[in-house]
C-alpha cells in the first residue's frame, strides 16, 4: 500500500478491498470458476475471529463478500455440497449478526435475493444441519425481528419435510 492509502481509515481501506474482491468474485462466478474462492472464504478462521471483534462497519464490509457467495449458492452459480455446508457453517451466524446493517446500507445489495438465496441454500443441507441453523435463526429473529433475514418460506418447507420424515419413520417403526 502507498502512504496515501495507509493514511485512510481502516473502514475505507477495507471497503475498497471488498469492492475489488466482489468485482473479481462476480467474474469468477460468471465463468463458473469460484469453487476455490469459496473454499478460501470458508477457511478464513482468522477473518472470522476478526469479525467477532471488529467494528460494525468492518464487519459489514466482510459480510458483503458473504452476501455475494450466499446469492451464488442459492441461485446455483456455485453448488458443491461441501462448499454450501462450509459457507453456512462459517458465515451463517456472522450474516445473521450483520443483516440489519446490510439492510440499512445496501451498497447495491439485493436483500430480497439474499433472503431467498439463504433459504434455498439452507434447504440443500441435511435435515439435522437445517435444524441447527434454523434454531440459530430463531434466536436471532426472537431478539432482532426485522433486523434478521426472513427465512420463513424456507422454514415452512423444512418443517413440512421434517414432519413428513417423522411420520414416515413412525409408520415404518409401527409395522
């Protein structure tokens, strides 16, 4: 970085880097070459730890990258089951925490597309994994209400699937 860039606030530098990453990520997604990037993003343990301690604005910037990935997963631009599972395991809770900020400061983000993609992505996991993430979503929703993504459609689908699976299991066991 140049001295001029180093003199800028951390949020401004982070925002510029996120814009650059998202630009490159869109190109990779369009060419269906983003799998390695998804793996890199999922395995950013240090970045996840930083997210927990960072200011809201820095967290917001980091979550902008996750938004692009969630939308890509939900719209099938990138869909390896390991990548989906890893992304949700790593970045679902940070996304829940930052959703309110993402709603208020959209910076070109399509929040409706994000909510739909998060729901679609969740539904690709096993019922047990879905259960764990929906419980986290419920906790967030009970605390924050509209500051939390609306995953009610996905939850309804999960509920029906779980109920049907439970009644099928019960029917088989009772025979």
